[in-house]
């Protein structure tokens, strides 16, 4: 059954996170007639108006002083407690830093199933939720379902689903009772928060690497550096970039004579794909390559190819990545 | 493999991880700046790896010969030079252990086993090489001190060692208990002792090989490791342990360069296929090399297992492991360069280092010709 | 300080290339793939050892899996842990994260008296990252996950985690359950002595019958609310999908691909 679907709306800096809209769009698409409820945890200032107009059928607010700043124990208890009270068929939570932490605990409290980091959702022939998620580092995709317990819970990778604007549905706003938090003591106390500034990562330690080759004109190197910064990535380069004097040292040179890297993400610009270089990056996770030569060798070891001018692509990506 | 068990598998894995995380990042530093692996030796000592080669009586782990071989094989896969630095720790301490001088064991062997001090041992001389009769570096007794005069060449770890074992001719006339040769321990910075020119060698850039000078260098009598009438046969009798350890290192080095070349051949494309898949001639050359490696493995671990079983009558196969190890390692490295084409010849691609280091195995720790001659002698 | 480290033995990620699906049965074929302690769990072991070295105490490894996992637990012991407990029973097979965390919780309760339970935030194979917080819930203990730094004293633990573009530091009262990431420390090499002494360290096996008050409807495949229908090959190979369109369209598509790939 999939008649009532709840979506946990994460709030960042007072605004509803994009992941909520993505899940809403997907939920509406797979089960148009389902009643969709947006659940929002927090203190007094919840983005109720935004959620009312988002296209959900109902907005449930769980307000409590203990939910003002993020505490995994209180959030877990609140999520589980409210869900238990309303008993929806399914609950979707973003697989974000917070969602990934509180959804499992809530599932444990509710004694129900949870499929992690889903990349696709659907409806099974029996009407239940079908959940697809990667396993073995993405080598395989698993198809999961939750047959006997309710709700059916899924955490969903942010950014996977499209976000399509939905018609507002005149959603009712319900204030949920979370007074059960009054007497609870979490054992976890926030003592400090530091807004971090990303330092330069060594290229072979970075989870993401933006790499430039000779196809990137000298004046565009700084753009690549800016892109790397935006992505929290390290900047790498090929041997010819050093040979031509565009790069001053070999510290982030990638290839057999330089560093061998295995980041989760590699984005290459203007790289031809010499064997020398490819040996140093072929075990990267996701490989995206931009080159103006449609037959560039690098494309043979890439997951995605973009036949385009590197400088222009850098401009567009800098604009597109917020 | 027949000699493996769960514990040895874990040990090999640990040595492998150590080689990858501690030795490999240091290789370039060694190649470019002749840097000495002091820190690697210290860390290995801390982890108890060096202790594998030392007896339990002094706090070692054995000696556990197969385990020592596994360690040197794994180190050799990454750097023949570093693997042999560990073999030479054993060699540097072997004589002190044999003679059982408790004070020197405490002072030198145990710290060497912990990786906190470096030892060296000097035999060869500028004239006469390793012929004992021709040694001119002498030790004499004056005022209850040993006075050393003369020089040594090709001393491994020169300049980095804390303690040097010097094989001196006892200056005549001498009386019992002295014999014609006296092995003396000299500490670094002893007045009258100087380290001279460090050689620029074809390989083993992380080991320093140099000259030693002694000019009225005085050390206390307690620094005498041994004094006896020494002949070539005694040298030969002690050859097995360092030979077999060097054989294990050579095995690893052959495997290291082989795996690297094989991976390259499988990666490198000609058209749609890898060069390995495309050319039968290439596959067969790899197969031939693999067979040589497996022959060497059988020899090396056969001897090591014999030693673990208390059978020390292994002179010929142990020395053979060093000689054949040097030959096979050099041959495999040379062939692998050829099999990798242009990329094989490029210094940064790190194939040629294996060949240069392999070449050192032909001479260091007694030359293969000397060792071959020893085997011939044993066959008389 | 009495510390438990829960570890998972899983296929070696370096050999995922060898894992395939049986084309007929669609079941996993793992032939030739070694089992190893999941890589993040090694960081939990390291964290436990550092605490033990600072404060004294013991480190107990707990793992659920087949009897053959004693080999990997021995390896875990070689890092200096004191003893290991393997929870092994046919009835426990096929467990999802909830059933696994329930069983581990029962084992932790059975052994009793732990001041701290550490584990890797997620395993190499499933990567759900569910077990740490679910274990905390079953044990009714404070829990926190995704920890990048950890400092434990007798009074409690200070832990940091990344959140919303910053780093939050929390004080957590003990006993607690903490899921650590690989960033929390650098894993040491086991010492030779550690490897040789691992064989002599106590290693116990607990079966389902050994666990007190075990609700058998919550264990194994039957007790797992999340069921796997099957697997299919992911198309994450190098298919080289072309992203076409105007540069702005191409960029938008790249952003979508990045988001879907990078967020966990």
C-alpha cells in the first residue's frame, strides 16, 4: 500500500532543502493519488508557508525547543514519535548528513525497514514501494522492498531526482505533539560549531579531483581552480602542463610519473588521455571528461563525455554550481 | 603455497602494507637524494619486523626464517635496496651473536633489532679485496687498548652506521688468546676513525657504500667481538644466512617488476586489445619469466623452511639462492623493460630502478663469482 | 575503559571486479573474492586502541557472521585488541541492518559492562550506515555517527562531525555508541608481536541460543523488515554516456550527475 507518503523536509538556513522538492516530485510521479505530507522538525521558525505552497497535501510541524539546533537523539525521537502517531504507509528522508543519521534510528524505534541511499523509487505490482539502491561501491544495484512492517522507509540521495514545480494543494497545517521530548535527555550536547574553510587538499587524498590538460588554455586554469574550490575538490594536472610551465611543480601531477589517484569523482578538462595519465586515474569513481575532440582517448575511460570547449564549459559549470 | 599458514599470511599482508605505505613513498627520495631509510628501519623495528631475524634468547622472535623471508620478499617487491638494508642488519649483528659477547649484544644487537641503531660491517680492502691474507688494516694491543690502522672499502651503511664491525689482521707479534684476525667494534665518531668517499653506485641509492679510514684509532678491549685464526672456510661457513636473506629479497624484486610489467601489458592497448592479449610472443615471454620466479621461490623457501626445521646443512642451496636470485632478478627486470617498450625505458616509470638495484645483487654481500667458487669448492 | 568494537567482515573492495551476478539465478557470485574486515571498521579498532593506550582498559571485537570469519577476527586482534566474540548461527543469516543491529545489541548486552561501543560508520559492501544509530537505539544509549574526530576521557567523549558546511563538536555522555569515519585516525600496522599473540587471545563464539531474551522474530532473514528482491548490474562502468546540448544544458546535466553521485 502506498496511500499516504510522508516526506521529511530538511531546513537549511530557514529554507526548505532542494531534496524535499525532489522527493515530492518523485512521490507524486509514482503515485499521483497518494496523500503526501511534508514533515518539518524544528523550533518556532519553520518555513510553513513555503511548505504549504510546495504541492504537498498536508504539512505537519513538530516544534520543540530541543529541536532548535540539531541533536541526533532528539531528532530521531521526534521523527519516530510523530510517524508512529500518524502511521503513514511510507516515509522518505533525504540521505543527507542529518537524514542519514536520524532515519536509521527512527526505523529502529519503529521496528520497520529502511532502504539506504536510494537512487530510484517505484510502485511494486502489489502496490508497495519499490526501492533501488547501490551496493558494492556502486558495482551492483539492489532492488529492495519492505513487505511486512510500516512505514516503508527510504533514504534518497539528494540530487538524483528531478525537481519539478508542483501545483499548491491548499495544504492543511497540523501541529504534531512532541511533548514526549520534554522529559527526554539525549546525552548529546553541542559544544562548538566551526564554519569550515576548505584547505588545499593533497591531490591523492582528495575525494574529488578537477584535472586539467593541455586543452585548457592558460587563462582558464584559474577557472578550473575556482571550480575545484566550489566542489571541495583538489586541482590536478597532466605532465605536459608542467612541461609547458603552466604548473610550477609536480605535486599534483597525475600519471605514472606523478601521483596515482582514486577519488570518488574525477572531472577532466582538455585531457587527451595519454596512457601515462590514464594509468594514474583509471581507478577513479565517477569520471566526467570534457574535450573538444569527440575521439579523445580519455573518453574511453570516462563515464560521461562532453564534447565542448573546456573554457566555456568551465564558465557554465561555475555558474551552474551554487 | 606449501609454506604458508594463517599467521604467515597475516604477516606477509602486514609486511606488504608496510612496504606500500612506508617504503614506496620514500623510493623517490632515495633515488634522487641518496636518502638513507633510517625512519623506515626505526618503524620496522618498532613493529617487531627486524626481530623476526633474531633469536628469542635476546628478545627476538625466532629466528623465524620463513617469516623473515616473507618480510624481505614483500619489501623487495617495492625496493630491493631497502630489503637488503634489513638483510644487512642481520649480517651486521651475526658475528656478535655468534661470539655471544653479552655486553656487545646489549649495546649493539638489541638496539639494532629495535631499529634504533644502524650497524655496518667492513671486510673488503683497496688492495686484495676480500682475500683475508692480504688484509692490511691491522689491530694491535697497546696499553690495554686496541689500536686500528688502515682502511676498508665498500662498507655498506658507511656514514649512517652507529657501530662498525671491522675485520682486522692482528698485528704481529701477538700472543694467545689472539688469533691472526681480530674483529673489532668501532663506534662512529671515535677519534682516529673517519668515513671517506661515499660511492655513487649503479643502484641501491638508499644505501651508502663508502671508504673507512683508521689512523691510530683506539677502542677499548671490550670492543673485541672475536679474535681467532681465520681462514676462507670460516667466511664461507657464515655465508648461508645473508645469502638466503638476499635471495628472498631478490625473489621479491623479480616479482615486483614482473607484476608491474604484466599490469602494464594488460593495460596497454594496440587497437582494441591489450598487447598482452594480442601478442602470443609477449604472453610466452611473461610465462617464461614467471617460471623462473617460481623456481626461485621454491629454492628460497625450501632453504628457509629447512632452517626453521633446524637443518643448517644448507650451504649450497642457500648460496645458490643468492646467486640465482641475483641472476633471475636481473634477467626479469631487464626483460620487463623490453616488454614495456618505450615506457619501460623511462626513469619515472620506475622499471629501470629494479634493473639497477638487481645489478647490485651480483656484487654486494659477496660477489656471485666468489660464491660460485665457494660452491665449486664444496663440490671437491 | 571497557570498549567494544563491532566489525563487519565483507568482500574485499579491491576485488569487486570479480563479483558478478549469476545470469540465471540473479544471485551474487563471490567466487575468488577474499573477505576482509570492512575498511572503516579498522579505523574504529584504531580509535579503540588509542583510547586503551591513553586510559587503560580492554578492547573487545564483536562480529556477526559465519564461523569462517574467525580468521579476520584474528587479524583484528593483531592490532592489539584483547578478545573477540563471533556471533554465529545459521538463524542469523541474511540479516538486514535492523536485524544485524538487534543481534549485535543482544551480544553487547550479553557481554555487558561496556563504556563505549565503536564501529565504522558504514561497511564497504552495503554502505547503508544504518547499524551505528540503530545499535544505539536498541541499546538505548546516546549515539552519534559520521564522526571525524574523537577524544575520550573518563567523563565522556568529545566528537566532531561535518554538518551544513561546518564542523559541529558534541559532548556525549558514556556509555555511548559512536560511528567513526576514516578521517578519525590513521590505522597503524599490526605489530609482529600482535600477529603472533593473536592466536593465543580468547575468541568466543555465541550462537542465537546464547543471547539472552532474544526475540527470534527479529533476527536473520525472516526478522529483516527490508528485503532484497534481487540485484542487477549497475551501469557505473565506463559507458561513456555523451552529455549533449548547449553548454548551459550540458552544465546543468553535469550538476545533476554530480549531485546524484556525490551525496553519499
